[in-house]
C-alpha cells in the first residue's frame, strides 16, 4: 500500500481528499421540510456523503466545522445577475472602457455574491466573453465566487433594449456585439452562434427596457415568429430561453412562444399570467432591481429618458409577482444584481414576502424552484446525499423570518469553504 501511495504522483493521480464533517445546530435540508434540529453532515470531494441526526462530537481534527450554534441550509441561487457590471455610471463609458475591465469588476462581484450566500448564479447579460471567463475561473477554483451559468450577450431587435444606443450611428455600429436579429432565420442563426460560443442559456429582450437609452417605452419587440424561432432553435440545442419582458403584451407573446422564464414581468396582467400558467413559464420578479435604481433618482445618475422610465415602473413593483403567485405561476428567485450593488441580493427575500409570499415560499424560490428552472434539481437546492456541497449558515430561522438570509455567517460552495 505504501508503494502504491508513493506511486500516485507519478501516475498523475492524487489521494482522495479528506472528508469534512459539519456540525449543524439546526439543519434545513430543503425549503419544503421543517428544520430537523441538530445534525452532522459529511462532505467528501465536493459532495454531500451523509446526513445523520444529532451532533457527532466524536469527530475530531482540522476537518471538523463546528456550526452547532447556527442554522444550516442549502446555498442560495440567484437566476438573474450581471456580474460584470456595477450600478449607475455614465452610459458613454461603454465606448471608452475595454471589455476586459468587466472581468476585473466581475472578479470583485463574484466574491461579494458568494460571500452573501449565493452559491449558484445565472448571469444573463455580459460582454461576449466576460461571464464565460468568470464561469471558468470559479469552476477551476482560481477566483472566489459561485457556480456560474452564463448567457453572454442578449439577443435583441435592431435599436431595441440590448442593442447599443445613445451614440452616433458610427459608434453604435462599432460597439455592436453582433447579436441583433431580424426575421426568424437570422434569429435562429444568432441562437446557434450563442450556443457555439458557449452560452448556457439564451437571453433575449422581448420588450423595451428601463435602463437603455432608447425611449420607446416598454412594449413588445420581437415578432411572434421571431420568438418561436428562437425558442425552437434553443430547445433543439438543449438550451432554455430567458426573456427580459416588462410590458404585458410582450410577456404574453413570450410565454405563448414557449419562453422558459420571464425576467421582471413588471406589467404582467391577468391575460399574460394566464398564458404563463398554461405554458409553465417561470417568473423571475427582480423586485430589488427597482429599489436599487430608485435610489439613484434625481442625482444625475441616469439620463432624463431613463429617469422617466424608472418612475413609470415604481408603483408596479410586486403586483405582477402577487398575481403570479395567486395563479400558480412558478416563481424563481432573481435580483438583477448589477443595476444595484452586488452582495445585497438577499434583500429580495424581504421584498418577496412584502409582496405576498411566505418566508418558506421565498426560500424555495431561491433553492428548489430555481434549481428546477436551471435543470439542476438533482444537483443543487437541497442538502442531500449526492448533491453538491453548497451550504450556508445563518442565525435564526429563515423559514420564519426571511431577513435572516441577509446576514450569512458561513459559506461552502462545491465543498470549499469561502467564508
């Protein structure tokens, strides 16, 4: 045996990693279950091996993590972030800052995000390679951060939200990332290009947007034929489609086309929500985005056209989510972090509760429900044998008080302790 162990480095192999034992004062294995009280979790090679009731005080050594005074629960999932961006700032900086700067910003924000308890995120809008580079960096353990699924640039109509605007035509053209499309054939081509480039999900801007420099409101953008082409092509490649959508008719059209998730859903009415329910479309409300952008009003942060659009949305915050809950539309947690400061993500829970969710439902939206949206329900969102060791610890009971999730004391992602 000694000879075999000595030979392992020569064979390019390594001895198995030592198991880590987590002593949990009160364990919540998933949002649907009541806390099970004290428990012992064993983690090996980044995965949960076993869970037993009670605290095993016979476990000793440097690999014992004592959280016997904490509530331990699954790592949180944010399905709508923009790691390579920070809030505010002059829009024209897009013309003077290189795309590589976004990676520097993203490294900072990835660390803030995971330290806030979010062990998986879906980045739905970045420069061509920015989020992909961060995805690799966190996966390989080179930088601190969550597991990242990334879309890359969003698909948009020419001149719509997601396209470059606000500059002279020559500058717009120079900054164009190449993901606008017109007509079903070209839109299918752009989905295939995104897939070729490494997208985990296809992001489209199905309606106008609040923070873009075009002032044509928040109505529908893509035609029904274009959206069906995007969805059919993406699904044929095994990819889901997330649609930024504010206006009711754009939301309804996106759901009817088979879009997997509506991001924001601000002005969704009964007709739009009914189609979402029929089609199984998820809503990602991003309530915190509106709180974040409202904090910059009247301070010269936004251009006049953007300020006007912000003000027209503020009295709608939470209404569509409440309607979605009433009709049984699945609601997945997402914040739009990047339009507000990263690391504040957990404030969304309190806003969801204020809009009508129970704390348990809010926690489910960021664990089991979000995991289903990402097709990762057998890997993340629960503390169970075989699942990734994405685990956090807090004071209090988040099933009773969602605000407990705003102060995360300890984080493990993929079996590595980061806080």
